[in-house]
């Protein structure tokens, strides 16, 4: 067999170990840190996705604090889970995965469960660098303006010689701006032999995985540092402040994508758009608008201010929604207007419909959700309550304050008014 082919086979042999047993003391939470959500997805979910997208098929997750909750999140994934209790540091966490690592002939990727921004591309690039340098270990590092809180990379003659945690660092070491991401590649055998000899000789009295780097370097092994260009990627989340900073950064990335596609967003700081939302050209999003995943908005719409466009909603070309409107699982037809103080849930609204101020679909009866159909060119009077299921026919009207009872079908062109709403003709109300 050609040596090249052997090398490319070896390249695939990577076992990932995700450290997710820590409490996350700085979060001050009863929820384990790795389950805190960013844009609706737990931190741990991002890490596992990056690993999977980098083509790594075997993953061991180390769980401990909040074990039950973390296990139930992991349930759907094909993963190996090991327990670390009590958590005695990142080195001790790796040791808890010993039964999978002991016989592993290949590479081990160690990832913290609290670094959600790292991409599969960076993991792949790091893997390449590791193999190219024939290193025993590679540390993913970054040069950051604010290194506070991170382990610092100690280099000697350009080579990585160790990692010093902030609490144990001298003031000179604290001035180092190259930080440890907490993401490493190790040769499995080297990792195991050094992780067993770790000592908890530090301020926190923990077994630090970071100490294996100095141990490897001292024993003459080649330790590489792979520095990412995007320092943002390696940010670890340790506090609620850091969580909100990353949430903000991710939201801004999403907003910039829409701006580049021709959407006007008046106040990016006060607009929240989930990943994967589609918005057509020349639509204007006014401030304080919250748009959830799977929403689709057409061209030349006006959305907000102060509106929540929730999951499963579709707004067609030229429609106006807001201010103070909440839509969920609803479709708003072309040129329709839902302008003020309205809640539409499970509603299918045709084209050119006017929804008056204060309209409410009562879509939930305590047991199930029901639909409201409002056909084209209908006119819903202010403060109408539509107790679903209801159908309002084409060009039909409801009077202000009407309560349209469940099961009603308002015919084409018909007008209803009152409580409960009844048909009226030529301005008179039918008794
Ligand atoms: C760690 C690194 C630091 C690095 C930073 C990057 C160590 C000693 N320090 O610090 O050099 O700059 O990450 O974000 O490794 N965990 C366990 N078991 C434990 C302790 C932690 O599973 O006993 C898990 C945590 O759940 C977390 C990850 O390991 O997902 C990292 O732990 P954390 O306490 O956040 O370490 P940092 O102080 O951020
Ligand atoms: Mg951390």
C-alpha cells in the first residue's frame, strides 16, 4: 500500500473527549453551565456539532455536575458518556475517560463544553497542522486583547513550553496575550502517560490538563501551538456577562447577513433575528423586533417596532406587521396589514386583509390549538376576538368589539357584529 494512503487513513482516527462535568460556579446557576443556551441551543450542542462537522465520529462526554440534566440532553446523540464525580479539574476529567483512551491508537481531541464558537474548519485546520508538525500535542491558541481569566501560553524559543493558569501566573506571565483555548490534540498514549502523573499543586488544588503540556515539553516531546486568526472563536463562556456578549455577537452576525442581502434594519442593537430566518429585499425592520427561527418574510414588508414574529410564521410581499404585534405559526398574505396591538396564532390570512387594532385569535382552548382562516380582502374590526376554529370569508367584515364564537364560518361578503357576533344586513343587526 502506498504510504500516502496509510497516512490519510490515520488522519481519520480521532477520538474526541468533551469536558462537561464542571459546575460553572461563575454562572451562579442551578443549571450546569454547558446547558445554558445561546440563541436557543445549549453550549454543549455547539461543541458537539463542531466535532461532528469536522468528521470526527467517536466522542466521549465527561459529565458530573447536573449529570441527569446533561445526560438527558445527550440522549439523542450516539455518544459515550463517562462520569466524573466530584469534578477535580480538567486533567482529572480526562482521566475519567480512561477506559476509552487506554486502548485508543490515534489522536485525542480534547474540547471544553463551554466554547461554543469554535468551528469545524478550525478543528480540521488544527488537525492538519498537528500532523504536518508531527507533534505529540497541539494546543489551539489565540492572541487576544483581554487575556484575563485564560491560561497563558508560555513559549521558549518560539516553542510551546507550558500553560500557566491566571491564578498561578506571575505578573510577567499575566502580560502574555497568547491564550489557551482549552482545545488540544494529543497522541493518545502520550496523553494518558502524562495525565496520570498530574499533581494538584496550584491555587485551585485541581488536576489541570494544562500541566500535561509542560510535562510533554520537558520530556522532549514536540508540542505545537496552532494560533487561530479569529480570536472570537475560542472564547469560553464562564459567566452570564460572557454569555450575553457572545449572544450579542452572534445576533450581530445574523443582522449583517440580512443587511448585505438588502434588508433595512433601523436599530441592529435592538433587533433580534434567529439563525436561518429569510427576509426579502427592501423590507424594513423597525426597532425592538424579535424574529424566531424558521420565519420567512417577503420583499418590501414593514415589520415592527415592538413585534414578536415567532416560529413558523410566513409574511408575504408588501405586508405590514406592527407595532406591538405577536405572530406565531401564522401566514400573512400579500399586502395585508396587521398594524397595531394584535395577536395572531395559527392563523392563515389571505391577501389584502386589514386586521384592526387589538384583534386577538383565541387559538388555545386549554387542550389544543386551533386555526383561524381569514380570506382575502376581509376587514377585521378593532378589538375583534376570533375564538378558533373560525373562518372569515372573502371580503367579510367584523364590527369593532365583535366576539366570533368557535366553529363560526362568516360567509363571503357577510358582516358580523356584537357579542357573540351575529350577521347584520344593511347596517341593521339580525335578531
Ligand atoms: C480552562 C483552561 C484554561 C483555558 C480555558 C479556555 C484548565 C486548567 N484551564 O479554564 O487554560 O484558557 O479553559 O476556556 O484546563 N470541567 C470538567 N471537570 C472539571 C473541571 C472542568 O469537566 O473538573 C469542564 C467544564 O465543565 C468546562 C471545561 O471543563 O466545560 C473547562 O472548565 P472551566 O472551569 O471552564 O475552565 P476555565 O477556568 O475556563
Ligand atoms: Mg471555561
